[in-house]
C-alpha cells in the first residue's frame, strides 16, 4: 500500500485531459497562490530515503563539526586567514545541521508540517542561508590561497587575518539581512497555516523570487569557476616546486599539498555541482505551466540533490584536516595524549599491583618468621 501526499502544483490542461478532470486529484489550495492547485505525489519511498539520509548526515556532521570547532577554538597561537575562514565554515555547517531534525520530523510525520508557516520559512531559509555561506567561504579560501601563491611569486601583499575577519563579518551581515528580510515578508503576507513544507512551489506570482534564485545559482557557478582556476594554479605551482626540489627533504610536502587541493575541489564538486546543475531546470519549471507528472519528477530529483549538498557538512571536517597543518598537529597531539594517558594509567595500575604483591610477600614472610619463633 502506497501513501500519496499532495503538493501545491498547478494542474495544466494536459493533466486535466489525462486525469479525466477529477476534482479529487486537482484542487485549489488557498494557502498558496490564487492559481495554485494540488497535484498528488507518491512520496513513501522518497520520505524513507530522506529520513535515513538526513539522520546519518545529522549524526556524522554534528560530531565532526563539534570536534572541528573545539580544535579551532583550542588554537591558542595566532590564527591565520585560512583558519578564520574554516572556523566560519564550521559554524555555518553546524547551523545547517540544526535544521535537519525538523526535516526529519516532517518526513517521519508523513510530510505533515504542524509548526506553522513562519517557522517553516525560518527553517528553510536558515538551511539555504548556511549552505551558501559555506559555498562563499570556500570560494574565499581558494582566493586566499591563490593570492598567497602569487605573493610568493611576485612579492605581493596577501590578506591579513584582520581583513579575513572583516570579510567574514560582511558575509554574515549580508546573509542575516537577507534572512530577516524573507522572514519579515512572510509575516507581512500572513496566509493560512499549511501542513506542507519543503515542497514544490510555483513561482507564477513570485517571479522576483525566481529571479533571485537564478542569481544565487549564477553566483555559485562563478565561485565554482574561481575554485577550479585557483586550485589548478596552486597545484601546478606546487608540483613545479616539488620537481625542482626533488633532492630536498621536504619536497614531498609540496606534492601532498597539491593533491589535497584537488581533494577539496572533488568534495565541492560531488556535493554542490549536481544540485546547482539541476537548479536551472527546476526554477524554470516553477515559472512555466508544467504537467504534474514532470513536477513530481523535478521535485524528487531536487530533494535527492539537496541531500548531496547537505552531505558536504560531513565532508568539511575532512577538508579542515587537509588544509590546516595546525589542525593536524592539534589532532595528533590530542590522540597522542590520549594514548599516553592510557599507557600511564596502565603503568600506574601495574605498579600498584606490583607494590601490592610485594607487600603481601613481606607480610607472609613476617607471619612465617613469627610462627617459627613461636614453635621454638
């Protein structure tokens, strides 16, 4: 037995012909735009997949980013610009992860939202806001590394730590301003409470929002292009140095750094490129009158691609480890301290047991000597 959930999708004339104009399948929804109608969607399997996926991402991402944040805050020496950016990426990832339990609850509850329209908009906007903050910060990291490479070649001035703090502050200020603007506009519009959230929405009467989504996608592709160019330049430069300094003891480090640069690019490509490659099709379908059949397909593909984007919060801690030597040193120190602590505890236990056995032996010797003197 399959469950069918209804989403706010307009039914075109195509749908009316092949659905025999059944009112139970295409109905008006007053909670959406005036022209919006409901199209049935079979989402039983999708809900199970999303629930399991988001639960895994929540657990792994929460543990990984809390450890990363602890390590970042534990760096007592002066932080460099890369570490400032990575610290802010960790914060953005944690805020995104905190949105996942609400998505999990929604799918567990058979796609029924009970927390109101405003809170739905808040969770959804916060999710996307932190995802794009991470994307922009990753772009800034690549730019920072590229500038440092050029500085070493052309003796140019690189960004200071203070400047990177200012840049991160500007990014957060713009993101929070956009977030508050969307929430305030939702409050002003009012509207009826809806049991639907994280679902497909038409943009027939919200072309401004659709254009804004197009702009966000274009910004992503610009950042992605910047990443490709920067890391190719960095990797080529480091490989050239490693070849020139083959006989030097640390020549292998340059090759490792070049390889790590491509790993970061691969992580970014796996998580974000599929979602943003599909976004043009998805947004265009929201603006046009598209049959319910295709809208269901677009919706399901979009949700799966979004899971991949969320998975980035699990892979970012790996990136922190690869990109910051200080982080690697602190993690190694924490691991070595733990093993030293365990070994010291085992040594103290063995010493205690040895002492105990010596004490017991001396006591037994005393008892034997006392008994012999008594017998005499």
